[in-house]
C-alpha cells in the first residue's frame, strides 16, 4: 500500500506541477462511496473487483459532471456524502430483505 501511495503521489505531483500536504483531502469519502456503490458492504462481507471499478466510474462521472456544470467544491462533497448515505441505506434494506 505504501508503494502504491508513493506512485500516486509522484503522478499527482507531476500532473499538478506542485506538491502540498492537503493534496488528497476528502478523497477518502469518494473512495468509500465508490466501494459501497460497487457492492461492498460496510458491515463486512465481500465485494468484487468489477463492482469496485463500476462504483469508481460512477463516482468519477458524478464528480466530473458537477465540476463541468460549475458546482462549488463544498456542495460537491455534500452531494457525494448524500449519495454515500443513500447507497448504504439501499444496501441495508436489500440485505434485510435478502436475509443476508
């Protein structure tokens, strides 16, 4: 994980032509939302690679769409948080009905 973090830091610093200690702030919210949307339960269990990729694509599409429309950054975080809460709620309801 440390090696992947180092590679991501090198790529991000090369892309942005600068480095800051707040580069990945709030990205963990988007990663958790992508995992939950992809089908991984927060209470434990299993998930698939395809689901994680699909969740990441959905979250990136949502973020890129909001950026293109001109939505402010704090409102983008609120929308991502709302999507996360909705995905967790749907997962809980589904698992209760399925008896899992």
